[in-house]
């Protein structure tokens, strides 16, 4: 028996060593098909997933679907025996709010509304309010001038002076509501009144806000939107002239005596979300990693209206699944990658890059041994605002000019060899008003020093973050080519002799 066992062992060893690799990168890239992409995307962006909002049943259904696909491919669970990496999410429910001026109670929704996502449980009493124009701070512009507002209530007006030109647009714009709140917090304000439009307003949903950071280094000042009529009651006869001065960019801070009581109360519920992680083990570089990522969450439902999120980012999630399957088929043919590959679909991107932030702050695999992250967020549509070129044969490539001098040569080489797409670098411009580099999950890898490339189709304004972002509007042939570009790039990076150099500075903090 021992002799027979020994002969069988030798025969198996000879057979295994004689097994040849079959197929090329092109062979396995060809397994990324439009038909498979449609199958995945019509499921992920279908009504059954309810818009995949973070920490909801729809998101959990999407995570289960992605996990089932990774299992079917034979990929290893990526989080210590589990495919999912859970992280905490918190949700506020407003219990009550009040605002009084000189002892007179004002009516929520008629005179004011609290901004729930920034407000903490509190009762605040102020004897004066500092008026700070439009509240815009964007060097050298500063509506606060030399005013000390630490620990004080600040009243600022909506909009911006007519002569002000923002350096950054979008959510972080200094003249937007969030930008103004950030500036007031930096100045040390304890509470903010922002004069808004449209009062009386529709009642806000009392059970709304989610966040992932219950414990914060610094708190936001409690913020309330107030009506123009209420602002005039607080300020008095000077209100109209102060508004005119602010619009003209001539406003100077002014302190108004007033007895102001602000109250806000809420309940906090602890929820949970998760990233879905799967691993393909490398052949000989088992201590090094390549990450391929996309976010699978979207905006969920508003009443009965579903925000399907087909392009944003069902397209990226579908691409990760197809790329993972192509690598699985390559490995089955004896052509597996030298480095480990982590396929990760994260949640919470739409809330503020939560899932990728959690992973990079709690990495399952060492980030210093992660050669790169290839992130895919919106690759299924075309940007009708592109000024030139073939809109059906391009992709925006973002971040390949940062962190590593190896990124662009690899990207351009594989594209020139296999696909010959137009690689558009528009969003690499540091003065990009949309600041796209900071707005998807690759950024959390980049801030930790991991070289990244972000693949993107451009912001399709007609359907972006609307219920009309549906699977029937996807350009599947183009989406397939973009996914194949990521596959070829990953193939090259996973099989290089050395990890990518890290020879460029870290990005500035967003």
C-alpha cells in the first residue's frame, strides 16, 4: 500500500508540474460580456433592491447578491472568513425643536427649520447675535472680517455677494450651505441662523439623518434656517440695508442685542452597514495586494419613488463582478495573478465615502503592501458635455498623475495595446471646480498613500442622483470596454515584478 501511494503521489506531482498555463489576458478579458453585465445590473438596479440605501434592507439585499456571486466564482471570503465587513451607522430621529425671540415662540416649518444632520441635543440661550453678511470665507474673501464669534450665535444670509467668484464649486463651495457651516465652525460659532427662502416650508422628515461618526473631535454648531420675516424681527429696521450691503459685498459684522433661545432634541438609533470583500490568492507574491473597488450603495427610496442608481454606481459594481469572474477563469486555467487581488464593493459612498473610509482605517490587509487601488464609479453612460472626441470610446481617468510615476505608463500602455480608447484627463486638473478626485472611494486609499486610478464617465446631469438613472439607459458596449480596460490594467499591476513606486506626494486633504 505504501509503495502504491508513493507512486500515485509522484504521478500527481509530475502531472501538476506539467500543467501549462492556457489563455492570455485577451482570452479572459473577452469573458467580460454585455449579456452578463445586463444580468447583474438589471438585478442590482432593479426594484427589488429598493435603491440600495446604506443601512437599509435594500442595501443588505445587494450585499447578499454580491456575496453570492463571489462565492459562485470560488473567491475566498475577504474578512477573516467572512465576505462582509460590517461597520456602525447611526440614525437621528428628531423629537422636538423650538426657537424663541425675546420670549416669543416661533413655529417650526413656518418661521424656521433645524438642519438635523448637524444639530446636537441642546438648549442654547444667547443675549445677542452677530450678523456676518453672507458668511462666506474664501481667501482673501472673509465676511467675518475681524469679528470674534467664538461661542456666539451667528446670523448669515443665503447666497453670495454679486462680486464673489468661488474657487471651488459643488458641495464644498464656500458660498453653499455646507461651506458656510464649515466656515462658521472654524470661526468657533456656537449656533448659526441662515436666512433662507421658501417659507412656510414642507415639514421635514423627523426620521432622517444617518452618519457614521457618533464620537467626533469637534462638533458642528447647531444650525437653523430662518425666514426673512424672522430675520427682520431679530435685526430690526436695519435689516433691508444690511441685506443690500451683503449683496454688494460691503457688509461689515454687526452685533444685535436679542434674547434668543434655540432648542433641539433627537433620538439616536444604532444601525449597521457593510462592505463586501473577496480575495483571489496570488501565486508567488502572497504578501502583496491589488484592490479593485466600487461602491454598491445608492440613494434608496423617497416615499414610493426608487432611485435605481444604475450608472451610479451599479455600473461600477457590475464591472467589479465581471472583472473578478475574468480573473477567476484565468486562475482556473492556470493563469492566476502573482499578487493577491482584493475585490471590494463598499457601501456608504453616497453618505460621504463611509465604507472605504472604514476599510482604510481598519484595513484587513496592510495598506503599505497594497500596490494600488483601481476604483470604478459611473462607467455606463456618456458625458454629453464633452467638447470633442468620440463620446462612445472614452473614459475619464483620474488620479494617474498622483502618488506614483508608474500609474500613467501602465494605464496608457495597456490601453494602447488592447483597446485604444480616449483617456480623458480633464478631472486631473487641480483647479477642477467639481473636485472629482476627492469624491469617490479611491480617495480614502490615496490619503493613506496607496496609488490609485479612478475610472469615470462624467457627471450626467440629466439623470445624476435622480430616479431616472435606470439600467435601460446604459451603453453596455462602452461599459464593457471600460471594464476590460480596468481588467487589463489590473492584470499588468498584479503580475509586475515590483510593487508600484510611491514617489509623489500625498494629496491635500479635502
